[in-house]
């Protein structure tokens, strides 16, 4: 048993957010070490996507390292890229606690964090000291109190600070935990949002920096098709699918009743796998190769990641599985991909 396997029973006795904060406190102490060994990636796993070079197709999804505090740790573990955030332009505490729940028996997490963020200025300052050789993306959102009509102003404010410090930007319009946010996925709202962000990107001289859009798994097929058309016509760089789901039917009984008793929030982890893959396949069909897609949602093994890549995804991201399986999961996925000729 590895160290995480030994510690996990102790960590899982703690409230999930307390355990998260403890792990990050320990990780931040480790980041003070002056020298970290460089990770080794099989050369066969290298990928070029979004105009960037990745040492591996496997990345860390947004939501875990919201403030870019553990970048040396993620690099050491071997992630090919890390997406920090979601970062809001102004600091905000997020939703009231408790707001994070785990269900280890199903590999499931329920969260209603609500974009708890130190704010773009603090995160940007931290990013200026990021480790070299790690692809970092910045996931941006709006503040809770900002009306939908002013959402573009928030995204632009966060972009001005974060974009110069990262390799790509992802716009989060799909979290279920900020009221009204998912309404921004509607084509009539999405068109001016993307146009305004691309205009700012040009103003800042960052035309070569990829701009991605992260989508929800709860959209109807015709809505997915419409969003793909808007994204392609706008000229953004790619899509990320998917965010967490509000669909409780992905959880089998009798656990579903327990999950529902915890209240609102988005679900992530293994039960999301089938739904997220179905949505990605629909998006990939609609895209017809016109934009790259980053797979996210329910991925937890080399087989899962391999399946996403074979479906047509350019890259893949994990999050919930890392909580349940521990840091060695990254190496296990890499070894599994490296042993599969179709990954090369």
C-alpha cells in the first residue's frame, strides 16, 4: 500500500473541505522545497494540441487547485497540464458550508462550492512564480453578485490579470453552483460573450493564446449542436466537456437517496462517466474536426482516458478520481497509455 492509501482512511474521517485544506497546507509546505526532481514522461505520450506542446495528454481539471498554490506538486506528479481556477475577478467566499461531500463507495463527489476564489489579482501574482516546463491553463468565471447582463465585464476583468500568466484560458459558463451562470451557454448570450473575449484577446496581443469554452453535461442534443456552431463561428480555440452534472439519475439506488439528502450541487466522479462520454461523442460528431475537444468528467483510469482519446479528444483531464485513488493514479494512467500502441 502506498502512503496515500495508508493515510486515506484518516483523511476521509475528516470533513471533505477540512481534508482538502489540510492536504493543501501540507502541499504548500512541500512547495517551499528548493528543488524538485523533473518528471519523466514516455516520449510516445507527447502531444501537440491547441498550438501547444504537452508532455502527456493527461491534465488536472479545474476546481482542485483554484488558486494555483500547488503547481510544483502537480508538475512533479507528472501531469501534462494543469487548469487552475475557477478564478473570479474579485475575491469571494463561495457558498455557505457544508458545500462538499464525498461518497467513496461510488467514487462520487458532490460540490456546491460556488466559485470560492481569492480573486484574479492574488492568483495572478502567484502565477508569476509558476514552475517552468508545465502547461498551465486559467479557468475564469464571474462573481456571484454580477448580473448576467454584466457577465462579460467580469470575464474580461479576470482575463486581463490571468491571461498574461498562463498558456491558455478556459471560460467557465457551466458550473451549476453560481445562479444563472449556465444561461450564458444559450447561443444568444454566448455570441456576444465570445466576441467580447476574442476582441480583448486581440487588444492584449494574445491572439496566439488558446481560448476554450467549458460546457455542462446537462444540455439537450440540439443545444449542444447550436453551441458548437456558435463556438466554431466565433473562432475560439476549443471546447472542454464536461463540467459537473445536476442529474441525480447517474447515481444508482440506494445511494441516490443519500446524495439527494445532501441538497443542491454538481456531481463528479465515476457515476458521471457514461453521461459525460455520451455528451462528448455528440459534441465531437457536431464538431467534425473543426475544433479540438478536451475530455473531462468521470475519467479515472488509463482505459477511460484511452477511450476518450480514441473517441477523438485531443487531451483529457481528471479530478475526482485523484481524490479517491491518490497521486499514484497519474503514473498508473501514464503506464497504461504507454503500453497501448494506439496511444502513440
